[in-house]
């Protein structure tokens, strides 16, 4: 409701001020005198928001291995005993799932634990970045350990005849087994799983993006540590990219860290973006993501190791790894134009990282991805005895390092002091995904005609809001995207102040 009775009262006050005969301000019979109009102008004072600012579909994540992350017993979780404030920066969850757990038998899929996690994240206004792994050498701790510890390809795939080979774990005397990655049965099973995954989750708003983790250790499209195992030919990799792209029409797909060359080129042509997991530790890795940024796609990164481990590196390149420093961290985010970044990958969920680097991490929430700041705002109202027109003119800057990769809807309203809508100012403005570039500014105008000048009435203010969908605004829901300005209300609307 737009308080029509209230507006009727305001109209009455305005007209009464002009005299009982509303035609008296117009021309006399046979005369052409002009109608007198009053113009008022309100210029709003604007400052940047003081504090961290997390927003949807961008920013930082920490490992979220299951719904148990949100129970008080997990000391590093948002409700844990350590009061881990790194969660104030986290905008989405991320982690891996095991293929053999999700697909325990041919044609059988068990989404139970994944659903619990997705629902827990959604309750905290976070999505999930999904990686389904076929293999991890991390758990090869002895000679020929149980295969289910490290080979997460479902057993039925081998029972159908898919081949495996013996491998040596680099740097150890351990032996184990690995799939033959281009085996036709393995490929068939991987595609069947992709089809089921798409049928279940393509377009699901709880999913932030999905890595295509079909091949190699950790699904990263390399076999660096499992000696004797070889990656498939590029033609096989490209075929898998084509297949995923044919299934997923809505959810963003991601090429893993070691997809390079012609495979990378083909991925970009399909709208599949790129991640890199060698950040900070390997010089030049941020530059590998520039191709995805230039293709107008979000870029994704993870450090080469956990924060505490990276502090021990000796900078002996080649042969070693660079240690983590604040300067390298900032450079990695800015030079790669990152939209998404893993804050830390250790089991402490960013606790030590944030404890050591709080001010820096807070500031970078306004750098990574998009960041919308209202730079100018002015309300011009022209009132006459016949009608009133209010025009809100604003300038918005994207001060982040990447575009906004979803449609965003901007709304201007007259509101009360709590942010409750009294009346819209003009129409909703849609900003299409990836069109508001980083480092650019745009001017917008919202015009409301035919109503009284309520902007000068006691308790009436102007608010700006950003929504992920116009439907959410029409249903009266609160906005989900915040401006980087002082004046943010609890409902995330920006209250403009003269």
C-alpha cells in the first residue's frame, strides 16, 4: 500500500495553500499568463561505508564441508567458541563432494548430505561453490592403502570394466591405483553423473558455480603427484566441456586450475570461466585469469596452500614457493580482477588469517568483485498548482575490480525513517549482468509525476535499493545487495541524507 489517504491529505494541503479556487493560478479568460511553479532541490551528502561489506555472488569463502559447520560444537564456525569473525566476510560456501558418495551405484544418486549443506547455507544467505572430486592423493598414507580412501570414482564404474593403473606417489615410496582417465567406460559414467547433476541443480539459486572436476587428482586436470597416470588428449577434455555446456544452461561452469591452452580457449567460447589454485605461491598465476576477465566472465582463485603453511615458504623460485605477504595478496586480487577468492583453505576456516589481517581483509571486501558506491544524488522537485514532478538524479560508481555478473535491479522510493516504502520514485531500473564494468560510473534518473511534494514532509526520506530480481521487490522483500555508503538501514536500503 502506498498510503493513498496520506497522499490525498498532502495534496489537500498543497492546494489549500494556493487558495480555494485552484484555477486562480491559471490564466484569466482570454489571457496567456504562465502557471507559476516552485522548484526545490535537495542535494544529499554521501560517504563511503565504514567497515567490511560482503555482497552476494562475489567475495570470499572458507571451506564448508557440511552442515556441521554451523553447529556450536564446531569451534571455528560462525557459532563456535572462538567467535570467528572471518565469517563476517564470507559471502558463499565452498568445498568438495565425493563422486562415489553422490553416485553410489549405477543410476543411483544420493543428494542427502549435499542438500543439508545447501539448505544450511541458504538459511545464512549464502550459496555454495560445488566441486565433485573423482580422486585425491592426499589420503595415500601408506603402500596400497584402501582404495576408497583416495579413489572416489564409484566402484560400479570398475565393475562395468573401466580400467585402472598402478601409480607411484611422488616424493614417497607409496604405490596406489588411479583411473585411466580416457577409458570409454569411465567417460560414459562421468557423463551420466553430469547429466544427473544438471537435472538436479542447473539453475538452483543455492549453487554459486560448479567446477568441472572430471579428470586428474583433486579433479584439477593434472596428474602431477601420481606418477604413471596421464591426462587425456585435449580432444577428450574439450568433448567433456562441450557435454557439460550442453547440460548446464543457467549455472556458471568453471574450468579447473590446470586447464590451459586450446582447452582454456574453448572453455571461454562456451562461457565456461577459469579458476586458479596456485595463487601467491607461484609467480604470475594471477595473469592466467586475465583471459577469462577479458571474456567478461568471473574469475576464481585459491591460494596454493593454507595461510599458515604459506607463511613458512622461503621464496626460493624455481623449486620452491613464494610466501604469503599482504602485498602479494592485494596484487593477486587486483591484477586478476577476481570475483571469488578462498579466504583460507585450512581447517580453521580463516580464523588465523583474519586474526592477523583483519583491517586488510575488511578493506578488500570492497575491492574484490563489484562494489557499488553512490557518488552523487540530487532530488529536484517542480511543483505547481496543477501537478508535482520529482526527479532523483544519481551517479553510481563500480569501485570494485570486476563487473557485476548477475542482473541487478535498482529501486528509488520515498520511505519513512525505518525504510518502509511510502511510494516509488519512477520505475525500477534493470542493469544487465556484466554491463556495469569495474572502474566505470553510470548516471540514473528516477522521475515521479502527479503527486504532491512529499519529499519535504516530516519523516519522509529517499532510499535506494539493489535487488537480485524485480520479483523480490514487487513482493515487498528486502534488498539483498548493499551500496558502499553510510546510511545503510537494517533492511539493506540506503537512506539518503541531505
